[in-house]
C-alpha cells in the first residue's frame, strides 16, 4: 500500500507507526505504576430481567490518571495485555469485585446479586490463574455462587482441551461462566458444545440496530436458539432503549444490560 502510493505516503505511514509506538510505550509506563498509585477503580452496571429486577452487575475497570484523566478500558486493556500487566490488574479487579460482593451480601442478604468480572485472554491463560482465583475466593469470603466470569471466544481457540479443563476448575469452585461479545469471534458449534458455559452474551454490535437491521435480528435469533439448544442463559448487552428490550423479549431474550436501565457507576450508587 505504502509503496504503491509513493515515498511521501510511506514517510507519513512510518511517522504514524512511530507515534503509535510512542503512545503505547508511554501508556505502558503509566500503567505499570497505576495499581500502586491506586489509579484504578471499578464501576458496576446492572443486569436486569424482564420485570426490571436487578439480577446482577458487571464490574467494569476504570483508570483515572492525574495527567491523562480518565482512560477507557478499550484503550488501555489491550496495552496492558501486550505489556504482560493484565494478570496483575485482572487479579486486582477480581479481589475488588469479590470484596464488593461481600459488602452487598451483608447489606442485602434478601437480594443476592451476581457480580460478573471480565477476564482477559492473557489472564485466563496464565498458569497460576485458577490457583489465584481460588485463593481470592477464600481470602475474601465471597460466595462463589454469586460470582460470574465473562470469557471471550479468543481464549477458546488455542488449546481447547486446556481451556475446557480450566473452565471446569472454575465451575468446580462454584463460579458461573459467560461468553462475552458472543458472535464476534470464531467459535464453532462443535467447540461451543464442549464448553461448560452458563451464559451467552449477545454482543452489542448486534443489539444496537436490531430494530432496523434484519441481519442483526437473524443473528440474535440464532444466538437465542443456540442458547436454548445448549441449555444456557442468554443476555443482551448494549440495550439502549426499552423498544429494543421489548423486541428482544419478543424473540425470547429475557436478560438485559445497557443504558436503557443504567450506565455503569460506583457501587454506592447502585439502586436495586
Ligand atoms: P464488555 O465487557 O463487552 O463491556 C461492555 C461495555 O459496553 C462497557 O464499556 C460498558 O460501559 C458499555 N455499555 C454498557 N451499556 C451500554 C449501552 O447501552 N450502549 C453502549 N454503547 N455501550 C454500553 P467499557 O466499560 O468501556 O468497557 C469496554 C471493554 O473493556 C469491556 O467490554 C471489556 O472488554 C473491557 N474491560 C472492562 N473492564 C475490564 C476488566 O476488568 N478486565 C478486562 N480484562 N477487560 C475489561
Ligand atoms: Mg463484559
Ligand atoms: Mg461484552
Ligand atoms: Mg462488548
């Protein structure tokens, strides 16, 4: 591409690469100090059923840096992964979420909430992952039945046997497992059948335009059918309006997460 467009384009192109590399290096430098400097915190977004009852929350990582301000996880999580920082950050997230779960459990024993935590592929692939998870569970005293992990299809492609084994260990600890951003990856049906999943999470890219896009409707319907065939729960993310919620309900999706119900926010602001 660069060659075809001549020398100037090539120079511009390499300058862009250089900028991108500098950006990542600087970000990585700041990320390395972020845990110690207590720049991370969690927001929680409710997950609701058809009646609007809050059945759980998803923990979402936030990074507030004094110079950069607030940096979105879509930006820094991939950098942290590439820099080998996501194992430590992920364990920090899990510990915080477990501690919060214990607080909710104490304040509202009548209304159990399932706390869903995102797990990155690098974190999941770490040899100490399940040992650490089990340690965090016992140290925090969280009820593992109220803990869910959101995995992605990218972590299912490498060594399927090993992935399934790890998932079974997590299930054995009492944790439930959801497949996040479902439909954006490469899972085959035969792979899915082997995974000990509890939930498929319809990616927001299929939800956003579902009222006007016939192919999104077809995709959502097939995920819902797949969920019932595999006997797993289905939840839709990115539900921004009640019209979308109603449509999803009409095709058989009964759990939702999105701005229609609440934006992610601090634990103290959760109303349920
Ligand atoms: P995700 O796990 O798919 O999380 C859902 C994202 O959609 C969140 O973005 C959430 O704020 C946003 N969202 C929720 N409702 C709506 C809606 O109605 N409309 C729209 N347009 N967006 C909505 P966020 O918090 O920026 O996180 C982005 C991604 O960063 C997450 O996607 C997840 O992949 C990653 N991430 C966040 N926290 C963590 C974490 O603790 N660990 C790991 N490994 N990844 C994380
Ligand atoms: Mg998620
Ligand atoms: Mg998602
Ligand atoms: Mg997503």
